[in-house]
C-alpha cells in the first residue's frame, strides 16, 4: 500500500515538473523571438505593420490566432456547447466561412490596396483619410481603447481557469504573469515578433485541438458513444434527442452567436489590420485558403468539443452548470492523460498570448498614432515607438484590474459576456463604415458618426439595463430571443449599422472637400 502511494506521489511530482518545464521553455522561446526582432524594428511602420512585408502564411496564422483564443476554447465553447449541444459546431463553421473565408475574399485585397494608398496604419487613420475627418479619427481611437479592454480581460479569464487547475496558482497571479510575458515580447519586437510567435502558436493550436477532440470523445466510447450519451440528456422540457441534433434546442439564439463571432471580425481593428500588413495581392489568395482551413480545425474543433460539455459536468436545479460555464472545458480536461493536459496548457497559452499581443499592439498604436501624435507634431519615429511601448504596459495594467474585478462578479461577467460587450461595441460601430467605405464613394461623415453612436450606444444601454440592472423589471426574452444576452445585443448592433450607414448617407450630403477625398481614395483601384 505504501509502495503504491509513493509511486503515485512521484508520478504527480513528475507530471507537475514536466508541465513547468514545457511552460518555461515555451515562454523563453516567445521572449527570445521578441529580443531577436528588437533590432529589426527600426520605425513605426515596422513596429505596427511589420513593414507591410509579411507573407501569406504568417498573415493567415496571425489572423487565425488573433481570432481564436482562450475566450473561444474555454469561455464560448463551454457556454454555448452547454446551451446548444453538438449544434454549437455551427458557430465554428460560421467562423470559418464568414469570419475567415468571406472576410478575406471581400475585404482582403481592397483593404490592403486602399490602406497602402492612403498610408493608413490604423483603423482610425483610415477613417480620417477616407472620410476627411479628424473627428472620426479621434472618436474611433477612443472607442477602440475603451472597448478592447473588456475583450482583453476575457482572454485573461479563459487562461487563468486552466492554470488554476493545472498548476494550483491563484487566479490573480496567473493574470499578472500572463500580462508581463505578453508585454515583454510585444514591447521588444512589435508586429514582426508577434507574427512569428503567432505562426508557432498556430501550429501548436492545430495539433492540440485535434488531439483533444479525439481524447475527449474516447472517454465516452468514441464519436458514436458520445453522440448517443448526449442524445439521452433531457432538455428543460424533459425532451431527449435534443443536444445531439443538428439544430440543437435553441436555433434562434444560436444564430445570434454565429453572427457576432463570424461577421464581427469584419469590423474589429485588430483583425482587419492584418490585411494592412500582407505583402502583396498574390499572398492574399494563399492567405485566404490557409486562414479558412485554420478556422475549420480550430474553431470547428473547439465548438464541437464544447458540445459534449454536459457529459463532464453536473447541472444545478435551474439547468445551469454547477460550477459556472467558464469551468466546463477545464472540467473536461480532467479526463485527459497528464501529458496531453500539459499540451493543452501550452495550446491555451498560445491562443491567449497571440490574441493579447494583437489587442495590446492595436490599442497602443491607435492611442499613439491617432491621439498623442496629433498633439505633438514634431514627435520622432523613435519617440512614437517609445510611447507605444509605454501604452502597451498601461493597457495591460487596466485590463488586468478589470479581469480581477470580473472574477468577483462571476455570474454577471463571465467570459462570453465580456467578449460580447467588446465585439458588440467595436464591430457595431466600425463594421459598416469600414466595409462600405472600401466599396462606395457615397458614404458620408454623418453616416459614419451615426454608426459609431449606434454601435456604442446599443452596447452601453444594453449593459446598463442587463448587467448593472438599471431597469430591474426589463424583459429577459421576446418570442424565444434572449434579450439579456450581450451576444444578441452585439449581433443586433452590427446588423443595425449595416442599415444605418446607407440610409443616413442617402439623406445627408458630402461637401466638395469630402467628395475629393473619396475620389482620391478610390484612385488606388484604377
């Protein structure tokens, strides 16, 4: 008996040491890449866009790893897998077809061409030069800085859940350590370091997701056994055969998730900025294919995996997971072999750090180029880069504070809620004016500002009503649609913007200078 206990003890120690070794090696590699590219980052264009010289593979992986993080793997896969069962896989399919394939086909070439022609390094710069308005530049920069913060906080929460379980490290320490390591390699190497790290992290994600899906399904007798077990679970009305069906128990609200997580990428500054940096138009063709395949494997695999969450966690009397939706995927990981669990830790760390690096780089460059530089016109290239590095640290500190606070509000501020708020405001404000601005000269400044106001306004009003309870008796549902869901609010904000911009553009007029700016912008397509 004592012999068995001793063997088990040394086995646990070995596993823990192995996990630490893998983690330390991985982090040192990331920092090494940042240090290597520090000497190759000579100016603002290098730091923000990698000199606009990145090839298709690097850009496609940068796009994919910025898209999918611990928010998807832990937060969204767990929450929506629980809610919709195996049908949650449709979210991953939507991410691949709409969020990746169509985004590259429709936006890729025109974004690269016009932003290079305008010499726009950020989305606010694009709005200024395309619409001849410094006001639009300032307002959009503020929106980006404010609403990227909750998204960053949601990434911290996703990673910290798994680190708590694997290393027995406190939630707050996980968040702080992650912020420090991300800051180091982004501050050192800028976009080039981020892109190479994204490529390495993307390969880890592809291998890891495939391995995890296979391992998790084996626990319940493979694919057929798992599907059969899911079919036996009753829904709230006592019906069986729901959670393993193609459309799931709630197709109406499932559509809202697909819209937010798929169409949302078209208006997120950290996503479309990847098109600014790609080398040439030929690279966009390859990048489209690589990015789509990456999304099918990673997003499809994550949501498919999350669809089996009910087999690994008990539910409360109200039907919700007993430890909360953010704990579902970590609970599923308990069933995996120790070596594979170590791979999962690196996988989630990879996904999270790649997304974080993209977020902090976008936010810091926006603040510096679009807000600070206009106030100090004699600022040197070296000074700009220095200020960006300072803002990276500031941005991370603020998001760390929000992530720690949100842990005290587990019921109201779960991972999916934080991401829904961020994506809803950003994509709701920017998607329509950015996309229409690439294709239609007739978009007016008034229409762009109306989109900003509606996107942010819908998100903030919804948050005040349902997150902070300003109206206690506000209806939670309407005809099966979950009104209280930040995800549905975000999806509505995006679709509403697509209507607002053309309508306002048709009833307002552009002055002669604005028309000249539009003509000049569209010269690049000739």
